């Protein structure tokens, strides 16, 4: 459930988490260019999150073995939200670019809003829905201008990338509905990534018969920053899940989209058409509207005073 008393904190978590996710996207493309398989790079993220968080949990005396509902939660979250999403993400990044892949995260608020409505959870205020729609329009503009410039092959990868917001939406809603009472967000993040790591390693072995770690030895300048980013991102990610609910959480996609587009341009030299940047500006307007909606107090409906003579 969403804790409306923590909305300003949730907005801070939203901006912080989305910026970290967007900043990490170019590292995946650079790793792919250096010969690191997509599944192995996804394993780096989960290993980084778990490797940073477990020592912190031990020091804080919050490290516990998952049982019952927490075990189920970690296993499903790890496989769905992190193993599946990151595997697909790093398969499509070399084909469509880090900026475009980041913009697929911008579609997750719309998908999450739909899944949230189907699940019977609360929907955001009208201004928030408008902001999500504006963000979707910007993301669509970017997708059309990016996907139509490199021929049918690139368009096929661009279409495949649309599976990302669907998987993200299902995961966002699941983690709200099945949140284990009393569980600490950092503990859930750590165990979810441990299960994600196992799922990714199993898939890698099933596909190739091995887990090739040798390419990682050549890119420590990419591996270490990515592991640190993961360790900083996912405690805040789960805290945002608890504080803001699935729809607000999904809006990290807008922040990640803008940051991913910028970092893809600065770090990788990716070039985008003016209409693509116009779409990014529309996304920024959507972010502003949704944040304003989350910070606006809910309207108070006054109670009618009982009439004098009414029974």
C-alpha cells in the first residue's frame, strides 16, 4: 500500500533511483562492445546489488534468511523484475542504443497504470494521469524517430524492446500486492538479486553450457562502477516501492529515459534527430506534471451538517 505521509520522500527516491538507472545504461552498451555477453552483464548488476547490500545488512543486524512469503517474494521478484528485465535490456541495447532502451522505461508508467487498474489498486489523481499520458506521447515520438532511421532490422529490435514496459508493469504491481509485512527494503533487494543471479546463471548455462567471465577481466573500469550503481540503486528502489506504490515507482522510467538519452549522447556519442530531443522534452513535461500531482494534497470533501428536523 502507498504511504501518502511519505510522498515528498518518495519523490526524492523517484528522482534518485531513476537517475542512477539512466546513468548505468551506457555501461551496458560499452560492455557489449567489449564482448561481454548480455546475460553475464545482467549478472554483474545482480551480483553488485547483493554484494554491496549483504555486508551492510550484516553490520546493521538486519540480515535474515528468507522464509515463507519473503522467500516467494524474493524468488518471483528476482526472476521477473530483474533477471528477465535486465536480460532483455542488454540484448536490445546494442541494437537500438542506450538512449532508446532507456526510453522504453518511460512506457512503464502507462503499462503499470493499466495493470494497477486491473488489479483493483488505487489510481493516481487526474493530473498524474495527464502527466503519464504526456510522457507516453513523448516516448512514442522518440520511438518513432529512433526506430525509423535504421531500417527494418532496427525496427524489429525496437518492437521487441516494447516487452520491457510490460514486464516492468507486472513486476511493479506484484511487488506491491505481495510485499512481506515487516521485511526491510534492503533485505528484499538483496535476496531478490541473489535469486536473479541464480536465474541468469541457469539461463546462461542452458543456452551456452558455460558462464564466460573472462570478458569481464578486460573491463574492470565498467564492472566496478556498474556494481556500485546497482548497490546504490536497489535499496532505494524497494524503499520507493513501499513509500510510493507501483504507479509512482514506474515513473522512474521517465527519469531514466532523460538521463539515459543524455548519457548515451555524452559518453557514447549517440546521435539523435531533433524530433527525438523534442520527444525527450515532452517526457520532461510529463515528469513535472506527475511529480506535481503526487505533491498536491488530495481534495477534502466537507461533510454535510445534519439538518435540524431530520430523523
